C-alpha cells in the first residue's frame, strides 16, 4: 500500500513543500496497521522529520524523499528502508521554463547529494520515475542516468546490492 504522509515539492521555491508532513504518531499508526494486515508500506514522503518518523516506524520504502538531513538518511539506512528518490521528477524539469530554473537546480543538487550520502552509508536505493508526472514519460531512462551521475562509479554496485532484500520486502 502507498500512503501519502507529506506534501509535494514546490518546484519554484527550494526547501518548500505544499503541505507539512503528518505527525509522528499518525505515521506510526498507519504503518503499523498496514503491516498488521500483511501489507508492505511505501510512503510518499518529503522532509527530514517526516521521512525519519516513517523510517523509525518501519516503512518499507520512501518515494521521493526531498529535503533530507543526515539523521533521516541514517534512520532509513539503519531500518532497511528502500529509498526511491525519483530524481527524474526534478531532473526532467531542467530547461523547460515551467519552474524557476535556479530552484529546480538547487532541488536536484540537494537530492543527488543525499543519494550519494545514502549510498555511501550502505542504504538501499531503487530506481523509480514517478512516470506520468509532468515531463516524466513512461519508459524514461533519465532516472538511471541521474542515479549514475549521483553515485558515480558505484552506481551499479549500489543498485544491485539491495536487489535481494528489496525482492523479499515486496
């Protein structure tokens, strides 16, 4: 099941979400109930506190994960949370003129820096595009290109190391 526990990124304003995240207790209850029913839980989550709360509550994966800090990344790594950063939702906005170019660049840089840090922590990263979002067509390979750019020579290793564990979760 996918739960939405935070707002979306405001692509015109770096660091801003359209809605704040849910409180820690609500996040814990949602994840607990779904797990009790035998479901894996993926969370649409942005913002450091929201992602940290979800990881500590045992969420199986975080989709997006914008504006994270080291504590949120560490919580995901320590709890075996899979991160699907969907870099293409931001990267594909570059040069389109729809949003502030400087803010899009800042959002992408922040996300790619966090992917690099999470990968170095041994975190589980999976590729996912959020296909159907504006400028993210189905079949886009941009996500792999951006993950490779963020992770450098270790991209294949990082993406492959989590595969057996990710298959068990889902």
